[in-house]
C-alpha cells in the first residue's frame, strides 16, 4: 500500500451518493451502540443464565484480549492483503486504503453501525456454538474491546499526542501510517506486534 496520505480532505469510496453517505459514521454512534448491547448481554448472562460476577469479569477480560488478537490479524492480513488483482485493490481501498489516504477524515474511523452490529451477531452465533452460555460474558468484552479500539484510534487521528506515556500509541500508529505500513499493526496494544515480530524497525 503506497503512502499517499493527505492530512486534509476526504476520499470517495462509492459514486452513488447514498452508498457514499452510508460509509460515514460519527464516532459516538458505535460507542453508544456497543455499550448498550454489552450491558444487555451482561445483564442477561447474570439474570437468565446464572453467570456470577467473577465469571463475568474473567470472561469480559478474555473477550477484550481476544479482540486485540482479531484486530491484529484483520489489520495485518485482511486490510493489508496483497493487491494482486483489481478486485482486491478495490476491496482493500474500500475497507482501509481510503483511511490511509485520508487519515484525518474523522467520519471514516469507524465501521457503519448497521454493518458492525450484523458482524457482531455473527460473532455471537460463532462464540455461542463454541463456548455455550459463556458467550454472555465473553462477547461483551470482545465488543467493548472493539469500542476501546475505536476510541483510541479516533483520539490518535483527531488529537495531538499527549506529553506522557500514552504518546506511545500516537507514535506507534504514526509509524504504521507514514513510515512502515508493513509493521505496527496493533492499535490498542503492541503485544501482538511483539509476538509476531512486526514492531517498527529502529
């Protein structure tokens, strides 16, 4: 993926005005939606399926950690897959390339809510098939991991880096955008970059 980043303006994904509008999402909408969904899931797990507070906490933490792994895998292997055909090039640009070209476009830092909720339901079905009723604690952690990712990613692109420890997130992701797009895939944590040796080269 070429470094064609522009720190102003916005790219276009679809020629159709309605489809183009649907690709834009205010950051508050998914944060609110996933907070509500996660609260409902936890409440249901506790009241309908008898999951204890400690079980819910442990499942929530496991779900959040699992999300960071999925985040890394998707960012590295899906969003940055080799653009070997015109179709792949279009898919990569639609999912992620437009963000690399226009990293300051605040309306393209989150997946549209109807699409993300649909994908979340698919995850619910898959996780429930695998872990049964534990899904009521695991999925909220996974979804709030995604919400945390959205908020961190938004802050990195919308605000100046702070003068404290958290500046690391700005620097790490900035290297991915402007210097080494084949490295630094983790946004919420560098742990998977460390494990899979994709930390930025010095």
